[in-house]
C-alpha cells in the first residue's frame, strides 16, 4: 500500500502568476525571434510542428482575453505596448498563412514569417530591458 501524496501547494498570487507568464513570454519571444532557435526547437522536439507551435503558444500565453490581465507592476507600459504590437503582427501573419501551415523550412524566408520573427525580436528587446523575474518569489510584493 502506498501513502497518498498531499498537495500542499498554496495558490499563488496574481503578481507571481504574471511573473511566470512574463518569463514564458520572454522564452517564447526568444525562439520565435530566431530562425536558429526555431530549427533547434524542431530538432529537439521533432513531434512538434514549430510553425503551429508559434501560433498556439501565443494563444496560450497572450490571447486577447488574457492580455488585459498583464498590467503593472509586472508588465510595464512599454511591455504592454510591445505585447499589443506583437499581437497585431501575429494576427496579420496568421491571416497571411494557410490554416495548415507548411514545414518550418518552407516558411523561413517568407515575408509573413520574417515579419513575425522581427516583431518577436522587437518585443524581446523591450522585455529584456528588465529581464526575467523570479519564478518563486514576488518581485513586487503587495504591502
């Protein structure tokens, strides 16, 4: 007979949750902004279709319904603007690509994929001004 493992994790605060999402977004912008990182991701996780992953992860982390929750102090005004600017390019690139996306190598070099890469690079630059935040401790504790 095995002992049941109790989940003693307490719910995390909105601040800490946003810090974690912010860190995920930095990682997302990092690989979407780099064709080399996209290729490495594809090689490391061959079952994942990287072009679809680029669109799906954005929806997971920053869909329109989620974006409004990314507020100060975790997301600076510049970062909020960068998210919205990226979203606009993401929407445009999504409209300009077929629903069933071709392979990564077929997309690299296309105007819409380059536009998405550049937008991710710009967003990453904005986010890296402050860099990633702590995963387990609030950087902006509420007093």
